C-alpha cells in the first residue's frame, strides 16, 4: 500500500513541477494524508516544491533565503531549475525573508525588482525569520548589507540550521569573529565565500606542476564604495582580495594601501617575503582577473566563472556539514581589509595583519 502511494505521489509531484498545479495540488495533499496514516515512520511526504522526504534524507534539501536584495533571484533561478542535475537537483529554495536596508539605495532597488520574480518561482515569502526557519532545513543568508548579518544569523544558529553567509559575512573583523563564535557555541556549520574562489580565482594555478611555486599575484577587480560599510573594502573589494588570498595562500603579514577617487592599490606582503597586490577599479573598464607569477610560468587567473561553482560547493556543504573555507582564513581576509583601512587612514604606511587580529581578539575577550 505504501509503495503504491509513493509512486502515485511521485507522478502527481512531476505534474506539479511541470505547471499543472491545480489538480495536482489537491491530489498531493490527499496522498500525503494517506501516506501519513499508513506509516508514521520511514516516510514523510512534504509540500510541493520539494520531492520525497524519507528518514534517510533522500528528498531535496529545503533551503530558505534571508535577504532578497542580493543574489537571491539569480541563485533561486539556478537552484529551482526544473531541469537541474547533479548537486542542484538535491536542493530547492522554498522560503524567503525580504530583509533590506533603507539607507542603502541599491538594497531597496534590488528588493523591489526581485521579490515578485522570486515568488513566481514558488518561493513562499515570510514576514519573520522565525517563520521561515520552521519551513527549511538550511539557510542562505544573502542580505546585501553586511551590518545586518550578525543579528540575522543569531536565530539561525539558535535553530541549529546549517548556514551559508554571502559576502561580507559581517561589516568588520569584530563582527566576523562574533559570527564564528556563535556558530561554534551552537555547534552549527557555517561558512562564507566570494564566488571568485571556485574555481576562477585559482585559474590554471591549480596545475602546480605547470606553474610551479606561486611567487606573487597581481589581482584586479571592480571596487565601488558604499559609505555605510567600514572598512569600505568589505563592500566589493572583498571579491578581489579574497581571490588574491586564495591564489597566494594564507600567511599575509602586512598591508599598505593607497586610494584615489578612481583606484585603490593594496600591497600585501606575506611572511615568506612574497608580494601580492590588489587593484580596485572605479574608473574605466571593469572585470575580474589576475596575473599569477610562478617559478615556472606566468599565467592568468582570478577570473569570475559565474555563480554555479560556488553554489555546487554550498550544496555539498549542506550535505556534509563540512565548510570548504575555514573560519581562520575568512578572519585573515577581514584582518587584511581592516589593516588596509588603517593604512589608508595613516597615509599608506604598512600595517601588521597579525597585530590587527590580536587587537580584535583582545577586544572580543574583554567584552562582558
């Protein structure tokens, strides 16, 4: 009996996904009631938009998006594609929370443009984060405003939901530290990453035999500024700096920065003496890229390869609970940006990344 219900349910679910929602919805609701009455253990039928939820977790992961003012629309199109294959077939965005920052015009503009199309893809929009959390397994925190991430993350950690936080994880190094502290306190897996990390940032540098040891890297990318974010590189410069750190590896020792109205130049020295630079662009042509200097070859890297590579890693993370980027690496990135902010304020002098990290940790431990 239960097997027959299952196959009938799958047929009706396929009809629902193709767009014949009226009759299919009624049949799905009826079949859910029958299945639950037949067996209370071993099989749970969920609402349309997800497939079958079995005790072994075989149905697609139900994802919620907090913040419809960032990548929400583009990512939902990819994840909810009816023809999705591979990792994308294993997840559906089923719930959203608007969010938005009235003091950032771009946030409100994106929110107005994106909410309707996201609803049209079958995503239910909730008025509170708590209501959203009751409907999902995992969360994508995509609010464009890093200042809001810490408070928006608190109820997610308390609910025990695995969490991806879009860049920037917070608007400061101290905020990033607090996010990771809460994740550890609640034992909830969490990570953040720029889309440039997978795989474009490393480009052909993945082939160490061809490139040899990486001696240095000159990375460039768009760097618009947003006055509400401090340090200001967390707004968009974070993409290029994360790409630089990905290529060079951890161990940045000091940072110096020069800023003009159209350009930022950030020079980073590693503990082993290697040097990497980031050129932030506000005039002329945009785009992402890098020149990577190896012991055997000089190659191109640091490009943007679309959102799919990052989304694949996010889905893998939701399945495994193992973050592909460590908290320590993210905190080093934020310390680099904070050191760059201090350097700018002091006229371009070198600032120690280690001292910035140490000061932030001391302040965190001193909090009541």
